[in-house]
């Protein structure tokens, strides 16, 4: 008999119960249909749940989220128990049918199955070296990348786990899928198999196994005309993965359309990452106000602080429709400032426990694609009733401070308010005021503005906010905050076809920084307020420090590169990245390359329930370097913020009493982490999709590039013009490739073929930060493009 773990049907939403169902499958019965009865078992049987519980309790097993390398699908990782390193799983068998994102439990393999695997600290790729005089086993192997001392906490916890005497790494294997997080859905292509009653489904994502699907699921003419479907995308859902087969079993769910077209590709991405992009049901829409146009009831106005006569405004991207936040700033007679952050009061419209609340909780976040937004809430709320549109009365939750010109908080007030934004400004509008403080702006240069407030008054408020924000920002980084922003690609789209017409690296301006500083200040204030009132039930956001082994390796690498980079603290790293990389035209590129290296060592920030973590030190947010932090400022697009609003209202006695339990908050935090991670990946894939289309339609594209990682037969580059990262393979027009490592510094010599055989070959040296000329061009496969190294000018 074979044991495997599945979700119960009730686990669709975040309020699902934690019980899981063990299904007993009879291999003999399953094998009769496809002739698998006599096949060799390829995967280990899953451990019994009672044995798993006991092993975890004794510290013999490790539980964590599985991450599979998208570039090398045979490599996977789970975090070590203390988060200081990653545990490496080598091979498909090692992860025992688990998919990317699943929560798995792993065990240590016997020492005779160990082999040493070394990670390239720069590229992250794994190289294998067999231990001397030892056979490499056929069984899968795993390592812990950090080598621990016997006194380390993790070793104390794993007291019964073997550790190699000479410091070689632990080897582990998945023993059970504790919780299936992956959707088990994928987009891909069908392949006809003669004399079979099933077809082969090949996922686009190579981390997902190929799947046998019954022919009855395929289009009616698939068997007679399989060539017609070679370029058609399908959605397949995995239903079972037998222990004796490399291929899973599944059912076709939908025909998407032609590969390479934006909408079918986008739907495939969203389905695979379990994004709910369906229309909101009538039952959900019935939760919204039915009498339109809606106006604020008089009794609600009487319960709120009325700020409608104040100079309040929004600053957002020019195309934004869901306006979450507004700002206000006025100078007081004593020289200080009254500064307000006003956030859309979504919790007023989303009643706790309603069908609307349940669907918002299940979605957990809006998903921002290049061409559209998949909203968390119905558009009537997102774009109208909750959105802080100009010249319209809107309900808000506000935090108002009295600040000194240096940004010191002198007093603070939280409460429910009503505002009327006087103008909707873009970041570019605010930036133009910051850059030209003495300029008189005419009404024609700005969006429509309330007659109750002069443009000069708005400009003064923005300039005062900018000056305070500069002080706050300087103080944050001086106190140890760290910002590792990576380049973001933006697109200009055709209004009718939504096809990309151009792309550019998004410029982060002072106006963005202005808004960011006050959102951070508001989020920190909200965190302290809810934790002070509900020390067991607050939902906060934590960011653990980076993985120590990877930091040590990166520090050694930087030292050997002659780079003055201080990785001992977040403050030192921020200062190094901003002060020690020169001031020439390529300093920003070097900073981006190093930022990418540093980001690999960083752990993910996550939501958590304060009652579930007993050590208050673990609440700390490493990048911001603050003890308490949460999300309060974006309730239109993040469900966590809605819960924070409810906590705030209950703590201030201006809302219903809190009804959530510790267990419910803990489950909610976990679910929101999952959906945030999925949303981020979908947004990245959407950007990659549009850039691939742009390369196909407008390429080939030439650009300078900077080397950011060197392997033995390839190297990774940052394409400077577009901010994308690509791997270049050394297999074109080269006579020879010589790879070497000087300490931890990888280097490569390329020997180019000469057009004239009588001339000597020309050599090109490749190392980190080397500048090259590359060309991006479309591949034959849909949505694929490659980067090709251009010949040095001396050879042209």
C-alpha cells in the first residue's frame, strides 16, 4: 500500500481547518489498468503521519517550504530550521513528488549516500564532487549549505541527526508532503502517443512533471490530426502521481489557445498560480451598496472626525484607479507640522464574515499584471466607493502626527475620518514641484483641483512633506535600514491591442520616496497600536536576517574582488552599496549586480500572528531595522490591511469588538503569505511575457550588459538598457573556453574564431562586472528569447 497526502475540500479558503486526510491507495488495483503492477518503485513510500509527528517532536525531521530552481529543475531547497541556510535536495527522487511551494518534511539519509556538493556563491548553481574513495549512490542526495558547529541551536534541536566529522554537508530526502501548496495545475502542450489510450502533457514549467492524460479529455480530432495542436496551450490538473512512475496522472481542464499570444499565456500563468480571476458572483455583489450613487449616511458622518475642509491630496501612478492613500500637511504656528496619512476605510464596506469578506480573504491580494489588474474586491469598491477619488467625500482611517521639521514625532492620533481629496496627482506632477520649488504652476499643468485650495497651497504642502521625508529617510538609513531595490521594467501598450510598443526601466523619484516614507511611518504606528492592545492577536510583518553562511561566502568573494563591502550589518551593507562603488556612469550597474548577489542571501519577509511567536526579538524587520511593522496603508489591494484596520478600530473603540482567535489569525497570516508570494511571481512572469513579445516584435535588440555571474560554460549578465537578467552560453563562434576560479572569484577566457585563419585568435576576458555588448533575439519557441554575446569590435 502507498500513502500520500491531499487537501480536504474545505482547504480552499484561508479559514480551512488544519486536518489533513491520508488516503490509502492500493498499488495493485492502480497498476492493473496501466500495467504498472510489476514496475520498480521510483519514489519512497511516504512516512506515516504519526511517525512524522514523533520525528518532528524529537528533532529528527525538518519541515519547510520546498523551492525548486526554475533554471535547473533537478535542484531544490528547503530552509534550515533556524533560517540561516538552505538545505539542498538533489534530483527529482529526493523531493518525492512534492512540487514547488509545498510544505514538506525531510529526513537525513544514511552517510553512505552522501556526496559533497558545492554552490557557486555568485551564480547559485550547484556543482557535484564525489567524496574520495567513495561510490556516488544512485539514491538522491541533499546538503545543508551552512556548516554548523556542535553548539549551534539547530544542531541542539536535531540531536539525533548525524553530522559528518569533517564538516561535509547533511543529505536529506522528502518523507511526506505535509501540505500541498502548489495548485497542481499547469499550462503546456499535448503530444500524441501511438497505441496508447492516453496522451503526454508537457508543462511549460519544467519543475512540474510530465502528465499522462486520458484521450477522452483531448479534442475530438486530436488522434487524427495531432499536428494541429502542436502550438496549442492547454491547462492540465495533476490528480495523482504514482510511486512507480516518473510521470504523473491528470486531466485536461481547458484549451487556452495559441501559444505565444498574450491572453492565453496570461491565463495559463494565473491558473498555475491559483489566481482567482473569475467575475464576482451575484451573492458577492449583493453585499455592496445597492442605492447608487452612494453617499455617506449622516449618522456615519457624525461618528467621524471631519477633514473635508483640509488640504488633502493623493499621489499615485498616472494610470492608478484604486487610490488607497492620501496625504495632508500644514504648518502650525509653532513651526511644527500637522501631517496626516489617510487610508481608504475598506472595512466599513466589507463586513466581517460576509460572502464579500470570504472572497476577499480567499484572494488575499490584487494581482497586477502588465495589461490589467485582477482585483481583490469588486471594482465598485476598488475604483469608486473606497477609492479616494478627487472632489468626492470618502471614508478614511487616518493617523495624524505633530512632527518637528526634522521629522520627530511630538504627538500621534488614530481614528476614523472623512476626507475630500482636492486633487489627484501623479508622481510626475509631484516631482515637477519638487524639482521647481519656485515655479508658479498654472491650472493647465495639473489635474482638476478643488476651488477651496490654491495650487500654491498644495505645492507648499508637497515641498514640506518632501523636506520632512528626506529627514526621515536619512534617519532610517543612519539607524540601520537597508533598501535592496532591483530594476523594474515598465511597458507602454497599444490602447487597442494591449501589445507592447516600448519598454523602459522605471525611474524611482523623490516623489516616490516622499510617499514611501509616510506610508512606512503609518505602518509602524499601526503596528505599535495593535500590538499594544492585542499582544496575542496582532498580525505583523517580520523579516529575518540573511542566511549566515551565504553572507560569509559573499563577504569572502567581495574581499577577493577588492570590493569594500561591509556585510556585517544592514547599515554597513546599505552604506557600502551607496558609497563604495564609484560615481562613474556604470556605478548604478555595479550596484544592481551586487544587489542581486546580496538578495540571494536574504530571507523573505512574512506576516505572522504575534501569539504564535513567543520571542519578541523574532518580530524584528531586518531591512527596515524596526522592532514592529505591519501593513495598514493598502486595504483595497491587501487583505491583511483590512484585518489591521479591524484591529485598529477595535483597539480605539470605534469599531466592532475583535472576534478573531489566535488560530484564525495564524492561518490567515500563512494564507496571505502564500498568496503574496504567488502574486509576486505572477507579476514577474507577466513582465517576462511582455518583454518576450517585445523582443519578438521589435528585435533584435542591442545593449550593453554587465556580467553578474560566471559558470564553467556560461555566464549571467544584466542587460543595462532593459534591466533584465539573461544567461549567455559559450557555444557560438568560439574556438575555446577556459574557466578558472581564483579563490571564490570565477573567471573565464573566451577564444574567438578569426575570419582570417592566418591571424591569431583573439581572447576576451570575462569576470564579474565585465562590460559586454549583447543582442537579444527571439527564439523559435513561443515566448522565448535568448541573449547572444556580440563579437568584440576588434574582430568585426
